[in-house]
């Protein structure tokens, strides 16, 4: 999975509009192969981001779980630890 796209489901507090938009943007960037579209493709790119944001928001609203909500700070700490392990393994010429 693309490391830039964060899991948004089952957090307390729930995902913000900005987080959902950022995930939609990262998804469109990934599948289009472009971080910034050309002028010719800009409208299609932005429309795709808008549509994916809308679908993502609806999906998050409809998902249910019996698991307790995840703690943002704890998940962020785990992500930092994983990143550090990758960086250290890369510096040592190893795979994480």
C-alpha cells in the first residue's frame, strides 16, 4: 500500500475533512503517476480527487466495527517507529 495514504477508519476523533481530502489526492496521484497534472489534465485530475473524496467520506460513514477506536497518538508513534526501522535498515543496506 502507498505509505502516504493513511488509514482513516475507526479513529477517535474521526477523520477530518482535510485527512479525507489528502488521502483522495494521494490516491489520484498514485494511479495517475503524476503529483501535479498538466493544464490539459487538471480538470480531470481535480474532478477525480473530488469524487474519490466524496466516496471515501460515504464509505467511512457506513463502515462499522466492534473494535474499540484506535488512538491517534499511539498509531502515530508506531508509524514513526516503523519509519525509523526502515531508515536504519536502509542505511545498513538491509531490508526491514
